[in-house]
C-alpha cells in the first residue's frame, strides 16, 4: 500500500477513535467500551429492528445471520481461490463465537459478569483475542513456506498493522482514560460547588492540566513507535530496491539515531512529569507518582535499533568483501 493511502487510513482510524471516546462520554450506555465496538452498536440496531414489528424482526434475523457468518464466507472464498490452509478451518468456529457475541449484545440482560459493567467488554475481548490468534497462526503458516518477496510483503503488512495498533493506543485507549479522569474530576468539582465547600489549596483546573500532561507522557512512547514503524517501512522498501545501496545504509543510520533519541526522550519525559507532580503536589487532587516503564515499547525500539545496526554492519562487510575481491 502506498504511503498516502496508509496515512489516510490511519487518519480515519484516529478520527473514529476520537469520536468514539467523546460519544462514550456523552452516551455512556451505548458506547461502553472500545473493545465492544462494533458488536454493541450492531446489537442495539438489531434489537430495535426486532422490536419494530414482524417485518423488522425478520430483517433483524437475516442481518444477524449475515454478520455472524462472515468468517464462514471468508472460508468459502479462500477455498474457492485455492488458498485454504489447515488453520482456516477455525473460521467456522469463529462464526459460532461471533453469533454468540452478537446474540448477547442484542440481549444484554442475559450477560452475567462478576464485575458489573464489564460484560460487553469481556465479550468483545474474547472475540478479538480469538480473531487475533487465528490471524497470527495464519501469518506464521504463510511465512513458513513463503519466498523472500512474499515475506517482504508480509512484513510490510505487519508494519501497517502496528501503525494501526499505535494509533489506537494514542487516540483510543489512552484518550478514553483521559476523558474518564476529566469526567470524574468534573463530578468532584460539581460536588464541591454544590455543597458550597471551599477547595483550599487544591485546584480542579491544575489537576485537569496534569491529567493532560500525563496523557502526553503515556502516549509519547507510542508516538515514537509510530515514527519508528514509518522509518522501518521506508528502510524495508530501500532494501527491496537495492539491498547494498547507499540509500538503505543511510536510512539504517537514521533509524538507529531516531531509536536512540526516542529512548532518551521517553525516559526524560517520565522523570520530568514526576518532578512536576512533586513540585505542584499541594494543588492536585490526584497524583500519579509511578515508575512508568513502557517495557514493550522499549523492547520494540531496541529491536528496531539492533536491526538497523545489523543492516549497517552487513553492508560494511559487503563493501569490504568487494574491495578484497
């Protein structure tokens, strides 16, 4: 996929995440969790159709079966194209799971959860975990028998998927957490003013400001990860065009430098945020003085850094070998 097309997809995803988070704040009952999207909304629409009358109920059943049998449709298409693998026989089981998830979303009163309010979230997570497991196994099965050209295409696809994951973490998961904190602080502020109680040295506005700063600190590693993935995609394209060319070597060096800067800035931002919280702690209703170590992000950055260094060293060895010959 071209860079412009991927950028457009990521922009649409970011906008959708932002809209969903604000809708969840305004209409909490219909948008309970990002993990439940779009099953929760589909369940609501199907329920309204079913309650509208006989014709609506029939249409709801047809739509329900159509949505639930989409994995089976994918199985049929793969079989018709001759691309069916052993792992693809899990697709009918995914259809059964999807039908069950949508059914419970249509009838939320049947959902039983030990923790109130988490039933839809659990259902969504269950399906997405099963789907991701299937996709991972299928990708590994394809890569096991693939040629180098196919592996490069698969790697580009995985980089695109990583971009979407990081965009979700920035504009979805962490933004939703920020809005929840701001909403809770708004409730605290309303209660203080309603009771006529003095706020003392603590400030709602200052606390909300630090919520925003905390959000920036939390998403900073993912922003750098997103940049690293973009650089990695360019490096992969350069290696595909000319594995031993100067363009690939230059990109490898720039990627390595970017990774090193990303690690330093991430660690420095975390320290600065904790120091600021200590300095302004008397005016805050809530403090998040924690040792924030983005382990997965750091491992990803280190992997990219090592890969770039290995590529650069391999190119140096190739040039030395050519000079000897």
